[in-house]
């Protein structure tokens, strides 16, 4: 549907008083808005976009970015260089254009003293910034991700850089083979990411704790990670696993071969939900990618998987025993707490796989099996108590029946005598 001039006129009437105000609170003249809304839909659309623009919301107007004299109806005066008119910057000049304010702490402090002012300096260290400085006008600049007019706050769910929206924003360039062919990098990252565990959590389930592109690559300082940095990136969330790996024999091997730590087993964008099948020597075990049969690594992987499967079996048996006891009406709340402890130890053992130390896994699973055995014994005792109670109940019922029968016979005897 074509947006009409009347729409923009009405929108301007609503918005203009809040966009440009004099110091005394009266509406200031803004020839930028008055002219642009009359030119065509594209120019008028800029006015509409400013309805939700963060700059307009804090009282900034067109001239605060583009310069000029918005109080004059004379286009030559309004766009006079002497009045500081800049106009629309060239694409590769946009980062410096935005940095005039966003890299100035003194200017930004009155709006929010906690706003970062290092975005431009970070951008200059990024792949985008470096190529932009070399004259590459294809790389991302501020407006590529934030937009130009109608820029929303980062935490606005409608912002293109809101965490849930960020992967799609990045994919507009990075999933375009024609656009990216000059850079020699894959364009299937987004397709892989959205099918991986992180993408499913964020894009489908709305879990904002899951990582988006910038969580791993950085935002303004976005860079292609090198092999030695992957473990540190993953450690932002998976701290224990990284610490265990760093102390393991695999760390030295990865460093020597110059291969990324976590990605060798888990991949990077197409990260799948982990399972016990990844460990060991069975079908689908990733240990076999590096460790040949009968090697030390092969036997270690087999042993670790065996310890975990043993504890899984014990936990499963304990769970079944508790359910059976609960089914006959026994209170197993204390055993449930212990069962949770055994499950926690199973989870711990799975994490300690990253230590690649069979003795450590054995120690954890042994503790878990002890807890599971105690739960099974408690369930067995509960079932025995139930049997004893049932026997006592039947004895009591039999006694009552005999008592009732005796009373009945006594009553009949007395009736006959009378």
C-alpha cells in the first residue's frame, strides 16, 4: 500500500513538536522536515521513520547530524556550508560521521553517562573497519546494522541489532554469495547457525542467554577468530569445560597442530546438542576422528564412556525403584533429593570428559553409583515396609472378622435362650 502525503503530514504534526524544541519549550521551525515530507514518498518516509529514532527521542533533529540552518526556508541558506551543512555522507565516511558524537565522551555524557564511546576505535580494529579504511565500500558501516533514520535502542525488540534479530541482520550480507564472493569466505554460516543448538535456543525458543553472532565475533570490533582464540571465546559461557580442557593433554596437542580447541569436536556455527554418543569408540563417536584403534586415546575414550554408561544404568535403576515405591504410596521425598544428587554427579562426569582423564571420571561416577545404590536400598526398604504393613493390615482385618463373627454367634445364642 502506498503511503500518502496526508499520512506523513499527520505524522509530522504529531512528531515535530517533540523533535525540535526551542529552549523555552516552544516549537522551533524545521525546514528539513517541511521540505522533505513534500518531495516524495522516499524523502517523506524519513520523517516517519524518525518517530522511533533514539536521536529524536532525546531531542536531536536533522541538523544535529547533517548540519545546516533548519530555521531558514531558503534552500541555499538551509544547506549552506557556512552554516555547517554536511548532507548525506558517503558510505565509507559514515563511521567517522557517527563518531563525531559517539566517540566524544563529553558530548555523550549528558544523554547517558554509561554509554560507551569506544565504538569507532573498536570498529577500526575490525575486519569491516580495516577494509573500509582501504576503500572497500562493500563492508558494513554503522548504518548497515543500525539503520540510518529510525535507529532504535539496542534493547528494543524491533531493532535490527536486538539480540534475537542480530543473526538475520548479519546474514543480509554474509549469506549473499554474490555480495561476498570477493572475500573468499563461506556464506552458509546463518543456515548452519539456525539449525544448531545456539540458533534453535535463540531464534526458535527466544532464549536471550544463547549466543548470537556478535557474542562470539564481537560487534563493532567484529573479527574472524583465529585458532588460538576459539577456546577463550567459548569460555565466556562454558567456563568449566574450557578450564578442564586447558589442563588436559589435548590442549598441548591442539596448540602444536594449531587447530581450534572446541570447534574440532563441536564445530563452530552448526553446533549440535551434545550426547554421550559423541564419546567412546562406538558409531558416531568423534574420538575416532583422531584416535586410532588400540591407541592410548582409544582406550581412554572407551573407559570414560564405560564409566558414564555404568552410572547412567545405576541412576536409571534407582529412578525405577523410587517410582515403584511411590506407586504403592510410600513417601520417597528424601530419596528424590538423593536421586537428584546422583543425576548431578552424572552431569558433572559428562563435563569432566573435557579433562580427558579416565581416573577423574571414574572417581565422580563411583560417588554417583554410591548415591544411586543408597537410593535403591531406600526404595527396597520402603517396599519391604509396605509388605509388612499389608500383612499387619490383613491380620487386623482377620481379627476384626473373627471378632464380628464371635459377636454375631453370641447374639444369636442369647436370642435363642430368650
